[in-house]
C-alpha cells in the first residue's frame, strides 16, 4: 500500500511540475508584440552581421544578467554607465566583453541568444 501511495504522490508531483513549466516568456511575448513594430529594430550597422534586435528580449535579459551592476536605467553603479556604450563599442565588441568579462566584470553572465540580444541592443545606445 505504501509503494502505491508513494507512486501516486511522485507521479502527481511530476505531472504538476511539468504543468508549471516556467516558460512565462512565451505567453508574454505576443502581448508585448501586439503588432507593434517597435519591439524589433534594425541592427545592421552595429557590426553583428545584420539582423534585428528583439528589444523586449534584450531588456529582459539585461534585467536578469546586468542591471544589478549597471543599473536598471543603464546609469551604472558597481559597473560602468552603459547609456552611451554604443558610441564606444560595436555589438561584436560588447558581445566579446559579455562573454569574456572585462576588468572586474566576470565572464559569461549572459550566453547564447541572450548575450547577442543584449550586445546588439546596447550597441544602439549612442
């Protein structure tokens, strides 16, 4: 009887855990997009080979990975001010800094698509 009850409890936990998912970004994206073309901007001149910047995704990734040191408004704090970082660095250079770190900034705080979105978005800050 105990094995049967344990199996039911464990199975229920798996099912409920899978339903929670944590994929809140997928449900919010259409609401953020809403047909508004301001969420994606051209980034062809920032040295990343072209494409588009997903501004909403970049801002969300920045908040999670960078804002604690660089400030929610890019004004700096423990890290330097990033409000005009695009006038000093290309998207490729910013991506390299995010990937490898610089000064007291540790490497790899954002990776993959998040790193690329943040770099392209920050390169537009001029």
